[in-house]
């Protein structure tokens, strides 16, 4: 495969212009994870002061997010090449390597710490938002009359949410590659939420009024999501094992 060799600050980088095709399913899983937000679309629209502007806001956010994801990925790969993320899939590893070879090591180590903090903070905040709908449905079913008692409901809810958080922390501390975990989550659950469930529900709800073009479009989404979701899940599990 072709590549570009560059050197900066004593570090040599090789940018592979034609990366292996086996990384495409991993990219699909990560993209599905990055844009996963189907569970908060309706709550966000309902909470807006001007819900009639929701479509414009949604399109603007998606365009801005897509540009930032692409720009960040391209810049990091141009900087670090095939070694981007090393074994764990986190750019912070490259920043640590970069800092070791810089004259002002303290400054770059500080940048690395700031990036790590922002990463943890961003993931923590986004997960709590994305789990609103899930925890709401789960808690309503769990604490409905005839099941668990609603006495001290506030504390029981917080214990349950803390347990979910601890499970997530345990997975994070288990040594699983962050990149692989993101790809697996997106390939499995993200595909279901973004491709299969919406298209299937649309076909079911409007089956008597859909035009042929709309029906074909929905089935294309279902097939696309199924094929790439299964492929990305298989490749990610293969990489992890």
C-alpha cells in the first residue's frame, strides 16, 4: 500500500493512504456509536421551547458533528499514521509518546492530562443523557405496583443507577480496548437503534399508506444496517479475541 513518510521533532510518521479494508467494519461500528442518540431525540424535541425548529437544529448539529469527527480523525491520522491509538484505540497514547520527544515535556504532559479529563467528562455526561429513556422505562417496570416496593424510591433508584455505573467502570477497568468496545457497542446496539428499529417501525405503522419508493428505501436501510451491523460485530469480536 502507498504511504507518506514524514519526520517532526525527531519522530518519524508513516501515513498509509490505503488502510486495510478490514478496518471498514470497525469504522462503521465507531460511526454508529458516535451518532447514537436515537433515544434522546423525542425527549429533546418535547423539551424544546420552539419544537417547530427541531429539524433545523438536528440537521445543523449532525452536520457540525460530522465535520468535527472527520476533521479530527484526518488530522490525527496525518499526524500519527497507522500507529494512531496503538493497542487501546485512544489518541492519548500518541500524545504521551509525542510529549516524551518534545523539548517542553511538561506542557505536553499537561495537554495530555487535559485531553484525558475532557474525554472522561464527555463520555460520562453523554452516557447519563443517553440512558435517560432506558433507565426511565426500566425503573417504571421494576417499581410498578405488584413488583418492588416504592418505599424509599429515591434511594432505590440511585442505588440502581450506581450499580449500572459500577458495571461500566468494571468494563472500562478490565483492559478491553476502548476502540473495540466503542465499535462493538455501535455495531450491535447502535445499529439496532439507528437502522433496524426505526425502519421496521415505520414499515409497520404506515404499511398501508407507503409508496413503493418509500417501502424500498426502508428495506434498503434495514438490509444495510443488518449486513454492516453483523459484519462489524463479527470483525470487532474477532479483533478482541
